[in-house]
């Protein structure tokens, strides 16, 4: 490595695995939340120093955004599978039950990192908060489209307020995350899912 290159990348490890570093950062944010996570927490977990962090992944908020994107990538396939089930009710049930497994898995920090990003981030920029609100709206919109299709297919009664239904199940999933973070077990949260499914609109 030339002297010039060394100056451009002060302290950066010779072999830097960005994926592993993001996974490590993701786990720290997931466990502690954005506000309570320090730069020292991140650099210790990632095995790099601050100059390397800034050079490779940006500041704390930029790193958090990248960690959230990586977390979302893990869940995209499952979400698509849930929406592709034969019926919308099967899909929303699968989505909630799989969420419970992840949220209350003792191997994970508890809850959902994406949902935590809304409730544990008082010190992020207004643009970041706007982006996260957009993600929530996007999630509800995808559920609404699936429920609209369910009306067309005769599964849901005509006139069902699909946006309200999508928002209802979105709120339930958010609540499952918060309860899991507070120590709720899979068994306890599964009972909540049972109750939520009782709110599925009945055909007349």
C-alpha cells in the first residue's frame, strides 16, 4: 500500500468485510436502540476504529440506515411469501406468526429493529423520521393491495375498509414487537395473534 493510500484510509483494516461489519452494527442497534448506542459500542462490535467507520460506512445515522436496509433484506422474501398465499387471511396469519417467532426468538435481541427505529430515535434527523414514516405507509399500502384483491376474489365482503384493515394489522404487528422487546414469550404473543385473527371481516 502506498503512503498516499494509507493517508486516505487511516486505520482501516487491511481486510474489511462490510457485510460482517453491518451485521455486527445491526445487532448492536437492535439490542440497544439508536439513541443508547454509542460509537464505541459500534466500533467495538465491528472491530474497527472510528476513522475506518466514517470512511467505509459514514456517520452513526448513515450506518443505522444501512443496518436497517440490511435487516429489511432479511425479511423481504418472507413478506412476499406471506402475500403470495392462496388467501389474504392465510397470508396475514403467516405474517404475524412468523413475526412472533422472530420477535420473541431468544437468539435475537427482541422485537423488530425496523419498528424500534421509530420509537427509540429521538436524536435522528427529520429526514430520517420522514423516511421511516414512509416505510410504514409502504407496508400498509402493500397489505391494502392484497386485501383489495381479496375483495375482487370474493374472500372479503364488498365494502371492506381495506386501508383500515391494513392499518389494524400493521398496529398489531407493531404491538407484538414492543411486547416481545419487553419480554413477551412466543406463547403469549401467539395468543394475541389468535385474537387479532378474530377481527377478520366475516362474509355475510
